[in-house]
C-alpha cells in the first residue's frame, strides 16, 4: 500500500486532522518497519504488522473495538469515486 494512499485515508476517510494524521503515520511506520523478514522470506516487511497497525489506527480514529475496526470499509462506496478525487484536489 502506497504511503500517499494511507495519508489520504487518514485525512478523508478517518477524518483526522493533519497533525493527527502525521502522528498516526509516524507510529504506524515505526510499527511496520521495525522488524524485517528473514532473508529467505519474500519481501522485506511483514504484512501482518501493517494490518495490526492499520487496525489500531482505525480503532483510535473511530473509537471502535477491534472487531468493528477490522470490518470498516476504507472506500466510501455510497459516493461515486470521482467525488473522492475532487475532494482530494480541493
């Protein structure tokens, strides 16, 4: 997942302030990139750590439990996708 997408999700979907998004991203990045995979495994970092960090971020932003955080949809499918792009450009 691209870091730009994570920041856009934090700002627009989770409705964080810029400062909250920066702080959350710093914590998320530290958690994700703190442990590398072993040399014989595919990739450098574990996807499970990304998932854990995202769930924790969603829990804090939306004030929900872990089960609810795991079921939150990151795309707002009730609005057309072009609305999201226009919102981002404004």
